[in-house]
């Protein structure tokens, strides 16, 4: 006992030097009664005012009791161990706190205007309640509080308070900046009720109830919690409890259990980390990467059990994830108790979840699926990566403005799928970027975007794929199976040559737009807009409502081709299509042939674009072309130059210029002017002369004649 005491006192002394800067304890009154001799002699002490005990170095075990009215200050450099319960109160003239029990049929306790401390533990001193048994507490319990006993004797701890009790206890309202420590394996329960100004460190060795249905707990100033047992958070009905401190763990088996009542929420804005330095008074981790690596004997394994609660990690002002680690270092359980659980990620920057969310018992998290739902809050910058295969039986919601990524360099991620309960409601952005593990998603709705960017294949399955945002494939394969379509997706983009969209036997119906450089594996039916550069590994059918836009590269098709609808050559007219840059520059050597559709199959092309029969002429910039559906190797759609018309003016997509030749130009061009001929230009010049000439004459007249200075810029031309 003595050696442990000396070690603790030295650590508290170091903490005291910092704490003294920000908080000054109430000094004992100049006339305080010193009862040190009575305590050393084990005599009972009756308080009649402010009282002081100066504890000598080492450990002093006190078998007496304190009673009466007054305050008790423990100072000195040693440890005072109380083995019997003491009951005394603040003098009535100094009592002010008000205790209420609102809540009706669901009562909970509140404390307003707390009394000043009745017990003070000064820096350097240690006060120990109990010696491993059920007695040794200082307290007065006049309140008829439900389910727990509220202690009227508030305490200030600037030194060390050690709670060596096996019973349930309450410490009243706590202030100070020291250390409150509970030894491991005692199985006592500390009911930490109310709002506390304590700004020091709490070392939980066994069990702390930081909230219950009968009271809420607020610890806005606590610096750190060393959790070596179970830290339980609960709430009364309809209340939100926020805990902003960092939690640390040093021994295998510690956990944080969260419970809440209907309409309540628990918000955790700190981080739960392993500690390998700093002792009890200042737990810390030397390298954050150690949270992601199993330590010897798994001493850094820590977890959280969410039991029918509404829990939120972060408050939108930080991007330090609450549970950093992998399946080997952390566990997360979503459990049903009264109701299913809910976990919200609310950060303002990127965070990575490296462990699965399951629903097992403690460390055996994957023995059952989690019973709850996940929400990625729509806070600006909230970018959450799941770098592990998730195992919760619930929905995943990505709110507008948020990003959820499955997979990273740390590991592949996935979601349970296949049922309505496991639906994905995506109003933000869902990015799948697994390197090795294929992902299957069904019941994907919302107005958000989906991005496939990993080497592993992502498969959308079933008719419940209804999201309306953009679909982008930057790498790997996005596959459609069992009736899944992208007909509601507002745009489909295959942004690289390695991007693949595998449509299966059903093919792809394009109702909006399909653009990019990648490959569609399967038939494509175009009822929207398809841009050149895409490769269709299958048949291509363009309906009457469809449109093909010529871009830098032609549309490549390996299967049968059936054409109808529009051909948009606007990009070619502006020189952005392959082989047309010379047209845009107006050189004398324009492209002689432009491939619109490269048909790599053997069959002939069926149909034509609207208004463009075989051999029809089109004008691009200064060059006239003929369209052929038998060009290239015999079944490509090509434009072949037949004449140059330097004075021609493009007149827009699909129209007929003089001589009956369709012309093309960018859609932003003013097509009305070309139809009016030359006379608007003459009219414009006449109006300009009418405005400029009178003004010039007035300036000359006003300057007294036609001298060089009076003539302005035009004098040299007279």
C-alpha cells in the first residue's frame, strides 16, 4: 500500500502544477480546526465548522468516523484510508442546492445551484474511501431519489480520490482538477449523476454509471477517462447527453456500454484509444498507429456495446473517429434492447472505420449480426470509409453532402444486403473501391451518386435499385444483375479506358446519358444520349428518341447496330472530335474522313440517323461531307469530305442550309442570324454610323473649329 501510495502521490504532484494555473481551490479558513491528532489516534471526530486533516507521508488507516456539521479538508503528502462510513453535512447557512424530480411517470433527478464542496482533497494528498469492502464512504442522503441515493456531500478533488468500495455509491457534485481512481476487480458501482465541473482524470477500474434513466450525466470539463472496466452511459427520456472527453484503455476487456431511452441520444465527440504511457494521471498513446496493431496478449482490445440506443460519433467539428482500430483491436456491437440501435457518424473530415459492426456478445462481435441502422450525417466534409466487411442487419443512410466509401488501402469494405431492412438510402455519394473483395448491393435508393473505383467488381442486384444520382465507373467493373437497371440514374459515366459496365443478359437501357471512355459489356438501347468514345461489347440500338453525340473518339460496337434518332455533330463542328481540329483552325487541309461509329461486327448496319440517309451531305465548318453507313471496313458510319466551301456558315445541328446540305455547329451558336442573310449586318453598320457621326460633330463644334486638338482621334483621317 505504501509504495503504491508514493507512486500515485508523485504523479498527482506533477498534475497539480498544471491544474494550479487554471483553478484555485478554496483555501481552508484561517481558523480551521486541525484534527490530525484525533485521526492518527483513531478517535471519532465531530465537526463544528471547517476542519483540516494533514496526512503524513505513507498510508494512514482511520477506523473512526466524522460526524456533525462543517467541512473536511484533507492535505499533506500521504494517503488517508477511511474504513467506516462517515455522515456529516455542510452548515445549514451554507446550503443552497435544489434537488428536483421531474418526469412524471418516468422520474429523473436534477440538481440546481449545487452546494460548495463539503470535502476537499488538496494537491499532493490522497483520500481513499474503503479498503476493498462496502464501508468507508463519506455521505449524507436526505433525498428521496428514485433507484439511487443522491449524496448531499459534494466533493472537490485536486489531489487523488481512491474509491476502494464494493458497494454502489454516489459522490454528489464533483469539482477540482485531480485524479479520481477506482481499483480494478472490486465490482463496486459509481453512480456518477448530474453536472460536474471536475476537470481532471477519471480512472475507472470496474464500473461507472455515467447516466441512468433516473439521472443524466454531464462532464464538460473532464480531461481524460482511463477506462479499465465498464463505462456505462444511459439517459432519461427525451434527453441528449454529450461526452467530449477522450477515453483510454490499458488492459484487455474494457468497454463502453451505451443505452438510451426513447427520444434520447448520446453524443461522443472524443476518441477511445489504447494507452501505453502516462500512467493513471495522464494516459496517452505514443503513436496513433498502435491503435491499429494488436499488442502483446491483446491488451489493446477495447469495445463498445450499443444497446437499443441512439448514438452519434462526432458533432461535426472534428474528424477523429471514436473507435480507431481493426477487428483485432476493437469491437462494435449494435444490439436491440427495447428498440433497435442507431449509430450516426458526424465528422467534418475523412475518418476510417477499420472494424466490423456486428451484434455478438462483447469480443465475439461476429457471432450475430448487429441490430441497428447506420447514418452518415450530411455535415460538410463528412467522408467516412468502411475498411472492413460490415455485419449489421440494418439500413445505411448517406445524407446529402456526405460520402461513404467502401474499401481503402487498409482493407476492403462491404455491407449486408438482400432485404428491405438492409437498404441503402443514398442522398450523398457512395463510393465502392475494394481491391479484392467483390461487393453486392440491392435496395439502393435516394438521389445521391454511386461511384465504382476499385479493382474488385461491384454488383447491383434486383429491381429495388432506384437511385437517381449519377453513376460513375472510374476503375474496375460495375455489374447489373437480376433486373437491376440504371434507367433512373441521371447520368452514366465511364471515365477511363479500364472502366467497365457489365449489363448481363438484360442489356443497358439508356434513358439519360452515357458518356466516357470505358466499355459496356452487353447490349445498349439508346433512348437518351450516348457520346462517342464508349465501347459497346454487344449490340447497339438507337431508338427514335435517342441521340448519338460525336466526341473525340467514335462509338465502337462489336455486335449488331440498329440506328434511328439523331446524330449530333456539334462537337465535330467545333473541332473537338477526332480528325476535325483542322476544321476548327480553318486550315486548308481538313480531315478527309471522320469515323462516327466503328462497327467491329460483321453484319451490316440497319437503319439511319434521322434526316441523314446514305450519301446525305453535312457541312462541318468549311468542309462538306457525305455520310455513309458502309464506310471503313464496309459497315462503319463515316463522314467523307467531298468539297470545301470557305464562305459557308454553320447553321446548327440537323438543319438544312442553302443547297439542301445539313450543317453542324456548336449548340451555343446563334442560329437565327444565319437564316436572315446579309442585310442585318448592313443595318447594324448604318445604326452605328448614325450614333457616332453626330457625337463627333458636336465635339468638334464645341472645341471652336477643326484644329488638330479639337478633332480628337479622327483628326488624322480628315
